[in-house]
C-alpha cells in the first residue's frame, strides 16, 4: 500500500470533495458548491 502523508494537499482536496458530494447527495448540505469534475489521486 502507498499511504500518503496526512497533510498532503491532494488528500485534503480529495476528502473535501468526497464529503461535499456525499452531503449534497444525501440532502444534508446547507450550501451549494461548485464541485470539480472527477478528481482522482
């Protein structure tokens, strides 16, 4: 396995994107945001 450092900028962006998508999909998001298209690490 390749485990990235916790403060790797790519990890932060990917996790934030995934959380935003999940919040929007489940209806718990209070704000709408522009989500980048298919970020892949």
